[in-house]
C-alpha cells in the first residue's frame, strides 16, 4: 500500500474498527438510556459518559436498572474529541449548541438530542426560542433524525455535515401519524391532542413534581403555543402539506411514568374512504422495522421500553375526519433508542441492531 493511502475512518465498512461513542449529559433520562443502549450495542463502543454534578459516580449507582458500570466524568470537549468518533449530546435546549459546535469542528459525528438544531428557518427559531443561536454557521445544516422520513439523508451523514438533530418526542409521534396524509396532499387542517408521561419533563422537573399534582389528574399545558409545534409543521410541510396549514397541537400531562399517545383529528382536502387511507399507510410504512399498523386503538403500554411506533387510522363516517392514533415510548422511540436507530443508519449497520430488546 502506498504511504499516502488514506486510512479507513473508524466505523466505516471495511475499517474493522467499531465507532467509539461518548454521551454528554448521561445523568439525565435521555442520556442515561442512550448510554445503556450503547453499552450493550454489538457494534458501537460506549466511551466516556459525562455529567457535571454527578461526576465521579457510576451510572449504575444513579440508575441501577440500566446496569451500566461506567463512571461519569466531567465533560471535556478536547478529551472527548481525541478518543471518540461520535458524540451523543443530551443537554437541554440552549445548553447544547456550544458543545455540539465544538465537537463538530473537531470532526466527530454529532447527534444532538436538544431542540437547538431541529428547525431550519432562523426567523421561526427566534419566534419560538427568542435566542441568538450560539452556532449560527451550523443552524439549518443538521439531518433531522427520523429514519422513517429521512433515511437517505442519514446515510450521508458521515460524508456530509456530520450533524444529526434528534426529533422531539411529540414531533416523532405526530409526524409519523400525519406524514402519509401530508404526502398525498390531504391535510386541510389538523388537531393534535397529545398525552405524555411525567418523564417527558426531564429528570430535574420530574423529580421535583409533586405526586399529588400528577396522581389522579390530567391537565393540558403549552396551550398558548408549544415549542414542538413549529417542528411538527416544518416536517409535515416538507412532506407535502400546504404551507397555509397550521396544525393545532396541545399536550397533556397524564399520571404515568413514561409513554406518549397522539390523537390526530384531520379534516381532509377531499372526501376519502377507509380503504384509501389504509392503503396510504400500508404503502408508507411497508417494511419499516419499527412502525406497526394496528386495527385496534393503541395504548402506551403496547410500546413500553421499545423503539416501536404503533399507529391506527379510522375514517369517521359522520364528519368525514380522518383519525390517526400514534403511540410511542417518549424516552425510547421519542428520544434515545431513535438516536441509536439513526446512528445505525448513518454507519451502515442493520437498522434494528441493538434495539430488539
């Protein structure tokens, strides 16, 4: 071999090297689950896992059920960049951009679980987040990490921008629920009625939420405008929904640990019948390893601790509305296991590798 021959990049087919993955923010619900899945993954190698307040603890002390006997360390971008090929950044919105930009600049594949890189229009970002983006050069360059919609773009991550924006949990269920109708130009308007478990608030808020406020109670929140609403609209417009459509999205907190159910009520642009709608969804999700179409109303427990999205469609004969029900586990398909699914696609691995649990 010539001396100047390029060495294969770690994790690429034929390199013989497993990609080493760091998880930043592994003390949170999403980061801890990502670390668990990577620790057991047959191809990726879990490297550093970081936290600030919990540095020095082992993850299996903080989350015994994840069984990850790895010590949490203080985040150090230079150290992570030297010893890793991939970084999963599980920081809250606003705290993520700086670390993502620094790791991206050092050549790592970066998968961000915050909302910092999901939107593509700077004006929309300012409207909903009101911030000057910390990494404006990267804004709008990320691949949206929903494999069922953006599989081809994810396959090019290693050779292109090297940045993946993990979708929000509500957008994951909502987009999967409505994408087939959007592609067919059938969405005239839509109401998305979403229910989520307490873990959707994140570790800090979940642990300070009073049991008496949640138990035997359901309440709506974000009614004036939830930040996932523009993300849902952006992706549905990209799938073919008319730009004049503004879906209504209202989330509700329900007294469960984890899980999510989105009930979508869609007024269509023309009359449709059940067979046509069923065919649209069969064609859209044929062969998808993690989308199940069912004739029964799906429940959160159906998909608990899995990477599965379970959908059911129904055409109401009186109003003509199409009803679509989509349930996911908000911590798994809604966040962390979907991140691993995206990495599998990006690195040319079997899409279900490490996720059939």
